[in-house]
C-alpha cells in the first residue's frame, strides 16, 4: 500500500508541475490505475485523458501506471479510485472483495498467442516457458484456456512465469527467456515483423470483454454521478478512436513510437471494431469471462452476475450522451 501511495503521489506531483492537470489544485484528483499507457486496452482511457474528455465531463482524472495486482489492491484499499483492468477485478469480486465492474471498454480480446520462431503449433509448447503478466491475470487465464483447447495440461505441460505487462513480456520473448506469451498490439505486430510466430487470437478460443472501469462498492454509494461522467468520457474516447482514424494513426506514431506505417494500419484495423459502443457486455461474454476466471483460479463460489457487474451507470451514461 505504501508503494501505491508513492505512485499516486508522484503522478499527482507530475501533473501539477507539468501542466497536465487542467483543474485547480483544490479540485480533487481522481486516479485511474492502468498497467500501461500503450496498447489497445489502455487507449480509450489515455485518449479520454489527453483529449480532455474527462475534463469536459467535469472530472479531474489522471492515469497512473502500475502492475495489474497493484491496480486491484489500490481500488480495494481505496488508494486508487478506478481500475482499468478486467479479469483480475472479476476474480476479486468472486472472492468477495467489495468491487464492481461498471463498464466494459472492449467487446473482445486483443490478445494474441505469440511464440518463438521454432514453435509452430500450440502443442509444441510442451515443456516450455510461458510468460504471463500475473497469476490470475487475463494473459494467464487465456493461456490456460488455449492449452486446454489443444489437449494440454496447463499445470504440467508448461511453466508459467510472472513477467509483467505486454512490453515486459515482449522483451522476455525477444531475449529468449520465455518461449510463448500473450501480446496485445503493437507488441504482437513488432514480434511478427521480427520473425516470431503469431499462432492465434484468443477470440478464436472464446469471446470475452477486455478493459473497463472497476470501482469500490463504497464509491458507488458515495459518487454515482462521477462514475457516470467517467463512463461518458471513455465512451466519447472510443467514438473518437472509431471516427478519427488519421488522428489515431498519428497518435500511434507520436505516443507509441511506431514509425512503420504498415504496422500502424494493422494495429488500427485489428482494434477499431473491438471497442464497445455502449460500455455494456452481453450476458454470453460475461459468462465466458466469469468461467475463464473461475477455471483459472480453480475456486468455487456462490456469486451471481450482480455481485460482479453493474451496468446501470453505463446505461445512464449512454442515455445522457444520446440527449446531447
């Protein structure tokens, strides 16, 4: 928890000294925990921050980068106001922790299984090292489901290594310290261009939502209007991504450092249709992600969907946006 407070303090100090924060110091800073500023899952939140959508909705929101588990712990302990990850919050809610997912940013997964040059099939991973973000995180859950789909035993046939975010997993794959990883754009695009093998998209295995907003249940009681404003800002950001292609391609070049035009085009093409138009996932996809997390954690619980998700705020946000 000390580390979380340090991260938030440093992010606040940076914002106040660099001019990023558009409001006065007196206005309360709202922190949003993400695992990276780069990548398709993070893009709507970063666009909402950088293009001023949070500001125009009246929220002084700041993206803070931290590890996946720290995002969840930060929200649970109320040191972080919102979490932008997904499956770990599903797991937290299933464990009985006081969190709810109030928005889904993506209707599908942007994760791809990428392997070393010598690995041509999923079955070739037997006895190999599989890099993941964290145990119980989305890449871990997805890896388990892929291995099972191909008749392998995740507990015996591979060794899962906790590496960190996509950039760290890509570096581990490139260095040869792991043989397989789940990657998101742009890292899967970099990998394939450098001779690594992209075996499949997780969407070929199962359709799950990815990315979203998660909050502490107490914040739901205390600041329901703020939650609606946060969701409206993210929905406006996803609309911006869909309708401002040239701006997003420029963003990928300037902010993500992607100089190759073909990679930028490929990333945009792969991600644009994944973003949710209403912030609400279907019952089928929600059942998929709950099943995914339950099987990964090998746990039994009596939680209902209402114990994990609350779409009422997304519905109100969408209704308000349509009135404009």
